[in-house]
């Protein structure tokens, strides 16, 4: 058990802070299993490990390549090279049969057929400051409609749904939600709502249909609900949650279900959100803090690493998103006077 937890910590830390490499390594043994040199340095990777069929890893690289590889042997099933001006921002798997890619600074959304890599549909999500059309192209139809400058914040696809939600801002005070059919790229619904206080900084997706963002003054948390396209805003003053708060805040980027972090000048505060949308402070850390990416091990349970630096020590904790009070792993590393890490 201890070995498994240690391996999880190493994996989470590498996910968050390590530079990309050309190789894939066997997690537990730490030995090279296979090496693929025809795709470039990996930026993103998602895994398809269904009970039937071949097990794949889908990757995007710094060279703007997307590829499907055999997880066991590294064999290339298919690959595509996008243009030099079409940098890949993120990838994910939808419905177990499509690779979804977001590229060109969040302006192009594509769906690729997992077995053969054929592009299934393509959507242009971001307009110019003047106005531009929002274009959907599928195997059977094309839909055009106008949209002003739309800045994508999240592309969300739930495992139990064939709908992709594209959420973002138009200007500084309007929130938009587009619902897209993952099968063919068809626009199903578009909703928008304005908030007079404006939006600022990072957003944090904390549930299937709720995200948190700061207002323009960076002093108020806004919980935005968009269940079934019905948009609502709930305001919470940071000073009501964090005693002694003054100045401005920022939301640390993370994708933890039911949990997010707010950084101020003096501390990093971790806040949980209940299923009803109620916010509660679970911890406040005064040291420099880094949060790893989350590793999901069930539909609503995740593990993540927390790294703190203070008092000449580095503190490593692996926690679960739904249970802040306990640690899967807790270690302390002391720094000597020569700034070297000592056990």
C-alpha cells in the first residue's frame, strides 16, 4: 500500500511540474517500457482503457501532433500534424469513442474518431473583436450563426452524456454556454447571461454544472450555475470567508471536484462547495503552496498532491478531494544550508 501511494505521489508531481519527455516509463518499476520518436515532446495525454478492444494513450505534442498509441507497445495507430499556427491547448475523450481537441488559443474544437483518427467535425469557437461567425462542420451538415468575441474557459463532456458544454465569456461581463452534440457537432442550445460586476482571472470547475470565478474587482467569488443551460450567479464576498482579507485575490487553476483554492497576499485558502452550492473554508495555508493536477479514480473521487515550502522544509501531502482531514501520504523533506534536498 505504501509503495502504491508513493507511486501516486510521484505520478502527480510529474504531471504538474516535470518538463515533457520523449519517452513513456513504467510507473512502478521506473524502467523504460517503450519509446516513440515520431511524434515529438508530449504536452497532454489521456488514456482509453475500456474492458474490450485495444488500450490506447492519446497524446498531443509541442510539434502540434495528435496521435493514438498502443498503450502496451507504443505502436502508432494513427497521427495527424496540425498547422504551425494551430497549437493544441488540450485534449480529452468523449463518449469513449471520440478524441476532442481544443487548439488555436481555444478557438477551434474538433472531434476525431478514435479507431481511425478521421476528423468527425470541427467548430470555430472564437470570433474577432468586430464579429465573426460561429461555424460547425459535421459529416452531414453545416451551421453558421453570429457570435461576438467568445473567450472559451472550459470544454466539458460528462461520461454519461453525449453533450459537450463549451462555456466562456463574451467581453468582460457576459457568460455564455453552448451545448454541442458530441456525435456530429450540431449546436443544440446557446444561453447567455450578463453580470454587472464583470469577471476576472481563472475559473475553477467544481462540479458538472458549476464553476467559480472572481468578479472584476477580485474581491467577490461568483458561483456560476449552468444546469441545462439555465444560468444563475451567486455572490460570496471573500471577506466573509477569509478573516482579515484585504486587497485582491486570485483563483489557482485546478480541476478538483467540490474544491478550489484562492490565493491572497498572505495565504492560500482551500474552499469546499457542497452539492447545494454552499462554500466553506477547509484550510488556510500561510506557506508558499503548489497544487498538482488531479488523478481521478472514480466518477467523483480524486487524489492530488499538495507541496508546501516553509521553515526550511518541503511538505508533501497526497489528499482526496472529498476528505481534506486525512492524508493518503504525508512526508517532510528538510533543506540543508547548501539548498540541497536531504532525506
